[in-house]
């Protein structure tokens, strides 16, 4: 069975992270504004301290740097991790000057926790939570000394940090559910509704990646075009449900004879396309014959009759038959039509052979 079409998954994930990274900038500016409002409105004397002013300025410079340094923009996951740690460090410095673990600003630790839960995953969120807990107790020691480590502090910490753990857990679960839903939607959008194999959009994307890899490594690949012969006659004689089952029969045959790295796609109507990496023209010809044999050996029961299905197959290989994917596909299509012409039989010798079930019994 072929893999889900998530060879593009990494690119999609990176695009999502880049979009989220842009949102983190707004979170950082929000954090800076909230801290400044608290200091300048309620604790003006603290806002004039050199440590506090320096922390505000450095944090603002870092926010700008995260946006402007090209290397950081390219390493999105690392950048988000670094920004999360910087937010924790900034808050810890401000809290050390504004009341320590009892300051109302302690709740702002939720911002880096939520950031980690949404963008970095469970493990990173757990590490951030551990870091926040360590900072909380460190603030108590800095402000009150070692004597602050008491059962009363533990009780207070439980009351303050327990909601943090709950928010982290719920946000992580929500992020996982969103990712699962997105994965399901991507899977459905890349699959043919009837046969549940790749559609043309997914095939072109994945086959283009195979072509790029083959060109870079100077290795061949082959494209097979498969056309179900006389599908219209099956539909007219036995109904569209029989035609649909004929397509599924061909799908099953193709999946049985292909490898994990091969790509199988329904082109639409009665045609299928296969992309076979690391396959030259000779092997492609052998696979083409196997496709014909396996499909013909599979029988379709329609009403009270057993119907044999035939396919026409054309093969073309890179780089012999074309220098790009589209050229190879055109060559395979032409080869398939030549095969169809050679195999075409007169109407009174219809290629779809039928045998009465009653006679077989």
C-alpha cells in the first residue's frame, strides 16, 4: 500500500510554523505592552530602575531581531523555541524587580506556555512548564531568601501553577486535534473519492518530487498509463455500479504489484497512472505486462456473470523518453494508445470475456 501523500507534510508543517511565527511577534509585543502598562500605571518607581528599563529595551530589540535576521527566519522551529525562552527570561527578570512570585505579572507566564503548546508539541511544553516552575521558586528565593522554601510556598505554588498545567494540557490537546483534523482533510483532498488512491493534484506534486530527485541523482524513473478497456460497455451492460467495481478491481491489482515508493493515481474516468522510481525502460515493460496479466486474472461478478477486465498499458521512462515529467507522461500516453490500437478487437470479439456462473458451478 502506498504512503499517504505527506511527503509534502514537512513543507506544510513548515508553512504553518512560519505563519505561527508571525503571530508570535504580536504575542511578544503584547507581552511588552502589558508589562509596560503595569509598570508605568501602578509601579512608576520600578519603571525608572535601570534593570527594568534595560530589560524592556533589550526585549524590544530581540523582538525586532527575530523578525530581521534571515537565518532565524529560515530556521522557524528554532526561532520559535528561542522566542519562547526569551519570553520566560524577560518575565522572570521583570518579576524579580516587581514582587517576585506574588506579582500579578506571574500570570503572564501563560503566554510562553501557550506558545509552546501550540507550536512546539507536548515535550517542549512540558520542558517550558518545568522551566516556569523553576523560575517561580527561584523568584521566591531571590526575593525572600532560602527561608521562603516552606510548605506554605509549596501550597501557594500549587494554587498558582496548577491552572498553568491545566491550560498547557488543554492547549496541547487542542493543537493535536487540530493537526489530526488537518491531516484528515489533506488526506481526503488528495484522494480519489471512488478508488481512495491519489488524485491528479496529489500525483503531480509527488511525481514532480520524484522527478527532481531522479534528475539530481541521475537515476531513471518510469510512468505507466493504464486504461480500462470497454468500461463504457460494462456500464451499459451491467450498470454503473459494475463499472465502479471494475475500477476498484483495477485499483486493487495495481496496488498488489507496486512497491511502497511507487505512486498510483486515478487520472479520471477509466485511466490510471503509475510513477515507478528507480525503474528503467526494460523493467517498466515487465511491469506493464504484469499489470495486464494481474488485471485479466481478476474476475468481476456482475449480476450472474463473471466478467474479465482488460487494460491497455503504455510505459515511458526518464530520461530516454523525456527530459521532464510532462514529456514522460505524454510519451506514456502515446504508448498506451498504441497498445490499445494493437489490442483492439472487433465488436463481435469483445475483449471483456464473460462466463455464466451457472456453467462454472
